[in-house]
């Protein structure tokens, strides 16, 4: 058990636990907070995978902006209340069953792959995953998607304002 | 780095939990959050493979996914707020008038 | 066609015109008659008939140079297998005799009819029917010419049927009049149907002829012509010939009104008088006599049949003469007289005295036509008187109103010799000729028959002589009742003579009746030699050469004259003296006929014609009508229509359609269609349950899909 493996296991457990916590928690605020923890853990993973820019983006965009937004809306709508009686009784058991099947399938695939995929090399190019690298790629190879994404964000902004303003006559 | 399927396995587990969240929870916001979790799991898989193949494409893709997810969250929450105004509830089971 | 005949030379090639002139005449009258006046129609008809007579005269002249006769082929009618029927004209002395009679007497009657019908159509209120009369009259002449000029039995039969048709058409000429409004039509029916029974006999004879003669004919092809029949008949078994002759006799009794099929002739008097004269006295009814004369070759082979013919003729002669004694209708007397005289002719040809029979045929044509036409004149004279009385108030008061006034009833006549002089004299000539008073025509011909009978068949002789006695008696009765004494009714007192167009033919016929006898004057025998070219005169048991040719037996002649004069004297006594005495009796005790008190019930028997018509009605007609009613009502309507058609066929069909439309169409087919529709609706109702309306369920369905696809890929790709 190397350090890496140990680190990975710990972080994985935290991630999974926080995910499950988000799933199970009756209180929406608690769910949001669990998710924030999950995102943070995944950001660490990103760091471990030589993707520093993405890691920071994850923390700042996802946890910082998106989850905050979530929390705002939760608090706005007063969604701490517990859910009522289930309308569809068979939904939950069926979903869990299917999830288990999916995991089994995934496990089967992964374990089958164990001997197939060659291990990764330790050496990686200098500056892999650095912001400079990301920026260079964005503006060179992926310029068009980048610009479109900016339009997308504009649309989202406008849309959000339109939607929430639409009630006034 | 560890063999890539470790990260992949983790991603799958997170994805499944997110899917379960979408299917089981009735709170619209929690469902939304589960969707974010699923997207996040996909991000993890992308970054893992980007590291494996030593290609920046994976990370760029994650970048775009994040951007889109942000836009989507904005709109989605705006929608939820709008629905809440008419329905006074965010229980998705109550938005079921289009039944056959 | 017409010009093959030219090979025979002379006037013979004109023979088809015998038939064609009347046909052309009737066609002109049919097509253009509507636009022409009565005079033109009458003129064309008389001209057509007259031209036919001219042709007959020319043929007679041509025959003088070639007396053995000529066959003029015209066209080929039927050729099928063993049968070959041609329309060929036979010009020999026998047929030319008939042609001359038909043409000559026919033309005179046409001329008479121009005047008679002019008054008759006005008396019956239908002037438009004038044209139809002459069309039918010309048609009759054409058919009769076909009959007498035929060269074979089938063409003869065509003419036979043709004259039968014309007889029917002309008897029922006033079809809406008569007893109960259909009496005339019924009389026409009776004539036609009774003739049909005779025709049945003729046809059976023809079929027998074909069956037995055809194998013996030249080349096996039989053509029914008289010459081949005469030669072949000698080889055919006697029994067959007997059958043929007896069946032919049946046909003759129908056409020539002998026992038992004579009953139509008295009823045929319903037709206008020229019809009675031409058809039912002079020409059509003599066709039977002509047929037997024509068939002399086969009749002379079977003496048994000849005997039957003679017996039928003689008995009919006597039978009819007795009935004539008690008839009151002027035309009915003449009708029964015709039957009686035809009996004389048939008896003559039956005995083998063909010449005598044909001679009497010609003479009878003259005086019987004369008598009928004169009676028509008398009747119209009475009708003119009746017309005067109806329109004159003073006269009208004098007339006794006792029911319907019958202008033909002799009891309403009397004293007409002062009012209708010409008619009286010609009628007297005709009556004396019929009675057989020397030197008028009837004496010579009837005497020849009696002479032949006295030598050949005494039984027949006695029957005929008694019939001759009665003949003279009833003619005397008729003369005295009609022309002598005082008028017994107002119309008779006011009767007027007929116009010249009617009296002139009467005078011509009277002259012929006077001089006609010299045609076959004993020792001259012109007619005998004339006919001998055609008929080998054979008389079994002839005593001498003279008897063969119809000799003059002075004893017979004196006896018949004495009897005739005696009969007339008795008639004079009864109808002049006795009726004067009877006038002294009061009206209710006075008999209408002096004979009635003398004969009593016998008179009633004779007056009712021995109730033969009633007997036939009871024996034949009633069962027949019952049978046809039964077949029509029970079998045809009740069973066939109602039961079979309506119940079984229509009902079955309707039932089948009901079955198909109800249970099959609605039940089964609609059921299948509805089943499919309902099935789909059920399916849709079930499928609808997938749309729960919950978003989570839809998401679940996506998730299910994902799981299964991954599972499938795992399984497939290992």
C-alpha cells in the first residue's frame, strides 16, 4: 500500500460518504453542504491528477458559485421541509435494484480490464495541466467552442433574468 | 498515478449515487444537485483519462463541462423558482398534470 | 325466279300474278288507303281481283292449246334433308276451273261489296273501317289463289290456312258488336278453332304421307307434289292410304262444314253479307271438295274411304236441309243450305263422280253467291226502311215496339216483291236454280250427281233425293215468306231497292245461273272433257261408258223435278194459304210459322238445330274450359306462382339474404372488425398507463434502458 493508494482510498471514502450523505439527508441544506464537501474532495483528486487549473476552477466555480447559488435558492424557497408520503411505491426499490445492477456491471467491466490496460508512465510533460497550458489550448485549438460558450453564458444570464421577471404584467 | 480504473471505478460509484438521487428524491433542488454530482463524476473520469493519455483535451473538455453546468444551474434554479411561484411547492411529484 | 316460268311458253308465265295482283291491291290499300276516298279503295280492290280473273282467263285460253296442264316452278322454299318443298304453280284444267270461279265470282262480289259496305259501315257508325274490309277481301283472294294453284300439299295447306285466317278476320269484322258485345268475335273464334281441328286431320295425313311416301320417292327426296304422290301411292300399303284419306276427310269436314265440324258455318253469318257470299258459299268452303278431287289418285285406291266420304256428305246434306226448314234468319237458311249443298258435292266426289262434284261446285258458286248477295240486298232494304221509320214520327207510331227489331228475321219481312223488284227477280232465279228446276243451272249439276248416285250407290241416292226435296221446300218457304204476302212490319213496308252497284253484279250472277247449266249439257259434256285431262274419271261399278262421264238418266231427272215442284207447291200452300188463315186468329194464339202447329215438337227440334251446339258445349267445351281454368288457377297461380315462386324461391332467397345480412354480416364480420378495434383500444388503454405524469418515472425508464444496454453490450462483446 503506497502513499498514493492510501491517499486515494481515504479521499475516495470521503467522496462516497459525502455523496451518500447528500443522497440520504432529509434536510436540503445538509444535502447541499455534503455536496460541497464532495466537490472539494474531487478538487483534490484533480490536483492529484495533474490538473491544477481544473482543480481550482472546480473549487471556485462549482463549490463557490454553483453551490452558493443552490444554497441561496434553498433558503429562498424554504425547502427544509421533509418530503411527504411517496406517491410511487415501487420507484425506490426498483431504482436501488437497478443501481446495484449497474454497479455490478461496471465492476465486471473494470475487473475484466485489469490486465488489459497498461499502466501509466510516471513522467508527464512539464506544465501539463497548468493554466498556461489550458489557456493556450483554449485559444488555439478550441477557440470556437470557447466563444460559443461565452454566448451560452450570456444566454443563461438573460434567461435567468427573464424567467424570474416574467410575472410582472 | 494509480491505474486508471481506480479513478474510473470511483467515478462510476459517484455517478450511480447521483443517478439514485435523481430517481429517489422528490425535492427538485436535491435532484438538481444530484445531476451536478453526476456531471462531476464525469469530470473526474475525463481528468483521469487526460492524465492517462497525457492529452490536454480531457481537461479542456472538463472546462467546458463546468461552464455549461454553471449556465444550466442558473437557468434551472430560475425555473424552479418560477415553478415555486405557481405551485408553492418544489415536490416534483406534484408536477404531474401531463399524465396519460 | 319469275323467268324460269317463261320456258313453258304462252301465258303460263303470268300465273304468279294470280296471287300478286290481289297482294299489290291490298298493299296499296294499306299504305295509301288512308288518304284515298272510299271509291278509290273499292276501285283498287275490285281492279286487283278483276286482274286476277283476267289472268285466270288467259291461263284457261293457254290451256286450250295444252290441255294436259303445266307446272310453273317459282321458287325453292324449303330444302332440308329428305324434304324439298317448292312454290310451284300448277296450271291444269282442275285448278284453272277453281281459279275462274274464285276470280270471276270474287270480282263480282267485290263490286257488290263496294255498295254494300258503304251502307254497312254507316249503319254501324264506323266509316273508317271500309278500308280494312277490302284489305282483308283482297288477302282472301290471294290466299285462295295460292290454294288452288298449288302444286303440292304443303302450298295448298298454306292457302288453306290463309283462307281460314281471312275467314276469321272477316267474320269478326264488327268485333265489338253481336250478342253481348262479343258475339261476332266469338263466332270468329268458333270458325277458327273448329277449322283447326280439321287442320289437325290434314296435318296428320301429311305426316303419314311423308313417313310412308318419302322412302319410296325419287332419290329419297319427297316434295309432296300431286304427281309424285299419285305415282308413289300405288306402292304404299292400303292401311296407310286408308289412314291418310280418313284424316284428310277430317280436314275436309272442317273446312267444308260437314258433319261433325259444320257448327261454325251458321255462326259465321255474323260477318257482313259479302263475306258470307264469297267465303262461306262460293269459294273457301269448296276448298275441301277441291282437295278431295285433287287427291282422287289416292282416294280411288281405297273404296272404304270413298264410301265414308260419300256417307258423310249425304248424311250432312239431309241433316242440314232439315234444319234449314225451321230457321227464321234469312242468312241462316242460306247457311244451312250451303252445308247441305256441300254435302251433295262431297258425296259426289266420294262416290268417284269427280266431274259431277266439280260441276255442282261451279254452279253452286253462281247461285249461292247470288242468293247471299240478294239476301244482303233484302236486309239492307229493310234497314233503309227501318231508318225511314225511325226518323218519321207518323210511321214510328205505327211500328210495333216489341224488343229489338231484327232486320234479318223473315218474320219481319213480306211483300217485298213490290218494293224491291230487281232483288225479287234475281232472288227467284237463284232459289229456283238451287231447288233444281229445269233449265236453270242447279238442275243440271244436281241431276248429274243424283244420276251418278243412282247407279253407284243407291243408299246415297235416297238420302240425296230426300235432301233435294227439303231443299226445294225451304227455298219456296223463304221466297213466300220474304217476297209474297203482306209486309209484316213497318220497315218492310218502307223497304227500298238497292243501288246499281249492288244490283248489277246480282243480275250478272242471275244470268250465269240461268245459262251455266249448259257448261256440261248431256251429250255435249264440255266440262267433262275439260276436266278429264286432269282427273282420270274412275267410278267403281260403273255400268257403262255413259255413266263414267255422268250420263243423263231421264228417270232420275223427272223424279227430282217432280219432287222439287211438289215441295214448292206444299210451301206455297203452307205459307200463302195457311198463313192467311192464321192471320184471322188473335195475336197470342197465332204461331209464327204455319209449320209449327203441324210438326209441333219436331219443329222446335229443328229450330234449335238438334241442340248440337249445346251438346258440343257440354261434351267438349265445358270440360276443356274446366281443365284450362284448373290449370290456370290451381296449377299455374296457386301452385307455381304462389307456392313455388313466392314461398320457395322468393322466400328462400329472402331468407338467405336475411341470413347473410344479419348474423353473417352484422354478427361475424362486424364482430371481427369491432373486435380488432376494441382490442386496439384496450391495448392503448393499457399503454397509457406508462404516462404517469411523474418525471421521476421517466428518468427511471431512461435508467432502465441504460442498464440494459450496458448489460447487452457486456454479453455481446464479452
